[in-house]
C-alpha cells in the first residue's frame, strides 16, 4: 500500500484554526512527514494549526524556492513505503503561483494518490472579489521585469481580452505595485475594467474594480509593498 | 454606512461544517439577506452550516442561472441601507465558473466593500492536484458544443501551451466527459501532459496526470456523468 500526497494550503495571514476547514486540519494532524519551502515557517504553521504531536517528531524536508528540485526522488521515497506526505505552501495553496508542481507530477508518475485540501488562495479570492469573468480567465504570473515593457505587456493582455471578454490577471513584486498601477492608468483604454485586490483575508484588505477612466479620477490607493493581485478585462 | 457584499463558497459535496473554515461559517451566521441561484438549495446549505436563526427569517433572493440578471439594482438595494448581503454559489466559489460576477461588479460600482470568503473551488483543487503549471494558466470554460470541433479545440490549446508551457483547463457537461477524454487521446501529441480531476473532495475522487502516450496504454477511467475538470500542458 502506497502513501498519499496531501496538498496543504496555509493561511495568507491570520489564524489557521479559523482559516482552514476542519477537514483540512484533521488531515494535517494525521501526517508525520512534510515537504515545505522553509522548515521554520512550516513548524510554526503546524503548531498554530493544532498539530497533535511534539513538533520535533514531524519530519520536514525543505525544497528550494526557485531552483529545479533535485532531491525529488529521495524525498518522495517514503510514499513507496506507505508513508503519506504533506506538501505545504509558504502561504496559500501549494502548486498555485508557488513551486511544488514538480512534486505533484512525480507522484502521479509513480501512481500515488494526490489529495488537494481546501484552504485560502489569494488568486482565487482575487478573481472572486474582482467580479470579472470567472468563466474564462488567464493567470500570467509576473509581467516583464523591464519597467519600460510593462505598458506593452498590459496592452497585450487588454487586446487578448477584447476578443473574448476573458479576464487576465497577474502579480507583481510588492515594491513595484505602484509602477504597475501607474502603467495601467497610462496604457489601458478608458473603458477597460481594472481591478486591484490587495491583502485579501486580512483586516487591511483593499478590493476595488473600476473602469480605467474612473481610476484616473480618484487619488491612487497606496499599494506600496502590499501583496496585490491585478486583474483586467476589456 | 453601507452594507458589505460577502462572497460565500459552499461545499462541492459533503458537510459544510467540515469543508468551510470557522471564519467563513461565522461570517455566514451574521448575515440575514442572501442572493442565491436556488433558494431551496441555499436554505438547505444554511441549515447544515449551523445557521443560528430560524431559516424562515433569512431573506433569500434567487438569481437566474444563465440569463442576464435584471433585478440587480432592486435586489442589491439593501446594501445602500447598511444591510450586508451574502452571495451564495450552488457549489464551490461564487463568481468562478458560475454566475454572480455581475453582482460583484455592481457592488464595486456603488463603492460597496466586497469580501470573498475562503472555501472549496473545484477549479483550484484541480489545478493544485494536476501538478501542471500553477504559475501560468488559462481556464476556458466549456469547449465547443459541436462534437466534431472538440479535437480542433484541444489542438489549439495544446499549441498555445507549446509556446510558454502554460496549463490550459476546461470543464465539460458530465455526460460528454468520455467523448472529450477520447478526443484528447485521439488528437493530442504523445508527450503532452493530460490531467483528469474528477469529483475532488469526495470519497469517489479520481485524480491522475499522465502523458497522452501513457493514457493510451491503459484502460480508460469511467468518467461518465461525473463532474470533471480536464487540464493539459505541452
């Protein structure tokens, strides 16, 4: 009997006991072997999620954030011995705008059962809260790292939306949020819907969808260094 | 003081008390005015989610599933009088592959605070469980209703994935699942990754990602009339 691979979401900010469903919390409690981006954050998370064992008894393997994951086969080996593994995200849902997909793919290759657990995802919350097209949408990760190309990127997404009214969304390094916001005001058409979804699920939430012409009329929100999701629709 | 618009996810199958976080359940308890696709399902949901008032005291307005929503202004009027509204999905998260976005957009237009609550979404769970690219993905809703065009649609998504390794996903009317599955085997290239995510979050879950050449070697899974999400990546 092989182990199972559980995909464990973590809160975006706030208390796991309030932000995760009972079912997710109870599955976490049954796991003793975890894979996480950072062992320290993972330990802290498990403790605040009511993990029943002494935390020193949980095995936690770290995966590097941005490199190819080379220890895959060794770290996943326990699955073949019937031990279940919990894959933890740093914040939000594993595999969504975060590393971890490679691990899930390897599990499928080995015929391991993959079980995604319910929890917060800033992308999903942003899409819901935007009111934009949730029947047809594309997530693009980050826009161009070159400042002078951001406007071009935005116009490309806008054009693509024009054909099918799809929603296009992306994230940005938080210290560049104001640049992106300004580029949207400068480059998108007056009637295009533009949505800023910032720190959802916290007490500092900012959530607003307006046409570009309306954004232009009001003072810009302060988005500097706040985790944001940007969405647009023509 | 204006009311707030809460976006309330509902379980995909199973017990709301186990599948929704405490925070979501407690927000639901504080609301007395709801908008839902079907009042009957909404009432049943509220009761099983531990709604504290006699259910007859909750006001529930129905929105038509597939038509333009014409009573928008009337039904949302309580927001202006300081009454908060809960927008309920039939299953999963409101505004994601379901109507409701129009309501959220109107709220933004009126300057109403929109608060998305955490809960299950079959699309998000499918994307997580697939192990495909969660940093760049497009959801396409339904493929062509014409049987003979499904293969062409699939090849178009595959081509689009070839350029940027993005993940493309879609849903299908459950009685057409086997047609779509067969069309994928017939039309996609041998090395393309194809993922079938079926009835996630239930005891009948089927979750598998394989290359087309591997799918071709094994017996087809029985997907008939089971809610599925299909994903592919070149």
